[in-house]
C-alpha cells in the first residue's frame, strides 16, 4: 500500500500520519521531520533547508526530491505512508516516475480539509515536545502542566515556523503550490477528501475509510 496524506499546515496531518502508520503497519516518511533531523544534526543540507523553513517557504524541489527518493530506496517495499510529500506538481511527477521504475504506484491520496480560519487559530497555539515530538495546542489540546509534555515530561516549544509571520507565509505557499497537487491526483482518480475539523478519532476513521482500510480498527 502506497498512500499519501496531504493537508495544510495545522490540519492535523502529522498526528493522523502517526496513528495511521501504526494501524496500517506501513513505513512512514515525513519530509518535514527529515529536514528537522538534518537541521538538528547541523548538516549542510540542514543548514540550507533551515533558511527556507524558518521563512515558511518550501525547500526547492531538487533538494527535496533527491532526499525523498534516497529515503524511498532504503525503505522496505511493503508499503509507505508519505506525510508532507509531494507538495508541488514537480514532486508528484518525480514520485510517480520513481515508483513506476519499481513497478509500483501510489494507491490513494487523502486530503485533510480544514478552513483557513481554523488553521490560523491552530498554528498560533501549537506546541511540540522537544523530546518525543507529541503535539499540543493551547486552544484545543493543552498539556496538564504548562510547558511540559504529558507523555514524557519533555519541554514544549513553539516551532520557529509556527510564529505568526512564518505561519501566514506557510499557509499562502501551501494554497499556491499544493492546491495543484490535489488536482493532479484528482485527475488520476486517486484523491479522497476528508474533513479535518472533527475529533481526532473521527478524522482517523474517515481517513481509514478513504484508504479502504477501516477494517483494521477493533470493533
Ligand atoms: P512540515 O513539518 O511537513 O510542516 O514541514 C516543515 C517545513 O519543511 C515546510 O514548511 C518546508 O519548509 C519543508 N518541507 C517539508 N516537506 C517539504 C516538501 N515536500 N517540499 C518542500 N519543502 C518541504
């Protein structure tokens, strides 16, 4: 199973991708996490990517595609869930070409739809655990102790690119560059649209249904 989750920043894409990866027992690739790891390690790629990420811009296609395809080559072939890739039509085409060479293809793409007003509200309040990466939100999902992760006791912080100016830029870049990707997969008959505004478990159920895999849930 090769599936893609697409959603604007703040749509809950990362949260859902983590849940789905466990439920579907597929490999998980998130280009945003890969870039953040490179930044944390201080590599040349990380230094370059950080310039774009901090502004809320996309990292250029050639860098992103190269990194993703290398990871894909080293990923077991039993199936993959892609989170945050592709974000441009160029990336979608490169992915299709690479998969075709492996005699496989994307099965299904789910788009998590959330209104722009709600996205702005969520991004403003988002906090991440520096240790286990759990996501909290001051508006919708607060930690029990301010600034401390419920799960592992790690410190919570606001991502550089969630600060208001970068968050606004990320949303506008997303709507400009990633909306055509939805059209790309709609034309292939692979796109399903799911509302991301309900409770987390409802969104998970809708996504599993879109992927034709609701049977993995316990009764
Ligand atoms: P995310 O965690 O998915 O929101 O990604 C964080 C940041 O990493 C984005 O705002 C971009 O700067 C960069 N990034 C992640 N995935 C991609 C991609 N497929 N294409 C370009 N830039 C990306």
